C-alpha cells in the first residue's frame, strides 16, 4: 500500500474482505518505519519503494492516495523506481460492476458502489462508497467520484477531476480535466477544464490550477 491515510483504510477493508491479496504493509513518507497502522507496518517511504519491493518480494501495489493529482505523481515516481510493478484493481465485494463495463488498472471500486453497462472507469480512478455511474459513462484516468455521487448515462469525467460528496450529474454531461465539482452540486450543463463549480444548478465559481489542493477548498 502506497500511503496510509484514511483513504488507505477504506482500501485495506476492501482488500481484506475480497481475500485476493495479503497486505505486506505501507510505504509512507509521513510516518516512521515500524509504525503500525490498522494492523500493518510502515515499511519505509516512497524513496524506499525499490528496496521494499525487493526485500518483501512484492509485485502488486495499490496507490492509496486520495488526491487525484498526487496519485498520478506518485504513480509516475513509482514507475521510475520500480518499472515492473503491477497495479491491482481493488473491488469491494459489495460493489456491482456490469459485465460490459471496463475497469482500468489501479482503479478502486468501493463498498456499495455501482458501475453501469458500457461504462469505462479509467486507470487509477476512484469510485467511492455508495456512488453510482450509469450506463455508457467514462471516467478518465486519475479522476474520482466521492461517496454518494450519482450520474445519469453518457456522462464524461475528465482526467484528474474530482466530483464532491453527494453531487448529482445529469445525463450526457461532460466535466473537463482537472476540475472540481463541489459537495452536493447538481450538474445540469457541461463544465469546462480547470475550474471549481458548485451549487444547484452548478455554476463555475473560479478557475483552478492543475495540482491545486481541493480537499477543504471552496
């Protein structure tokens, strides 16, 4: 597990319940090696990833970083150090994924969520607890939908964009790249790249920079 934050705890739960893997521990730059989090040790920092993977004979990694831009950066850094790593899909056993849906490597599909027929969840996306994307939707790489989000059909969510808790997106809506949709927003029209939008109906409130922190932002 790369990272040991609250998002990591949700992934640990999904992995333990699915019984697909045994968790060796965490790589986390913010905690000392040997610290125990939710029953598993911190094995070192991200800079130690190559050593950890060699010593522990680890081939499969989960990037447990909730921020979309940082998750992409961590993935890029890991590939420089350990190009042969495999990035697992994490799917909670209570999640429902249509047989015709496509899920990319490193994506996480969490408890009580639903991915509809013909939809595509790109690499390293997060479909969070109790959220739903309907038929023929596309989540581009490193995007995320928070708990309780729901979309209609034929929705497109751009790379690294984040949809806030409880937001609703109507049918045939396109959300741009690196855009943040606020908590509880009701999106009934397309939203462009690199903005923050919220409200009912959702309106663009301001521009945002690529990589700008969005957790706790307006």
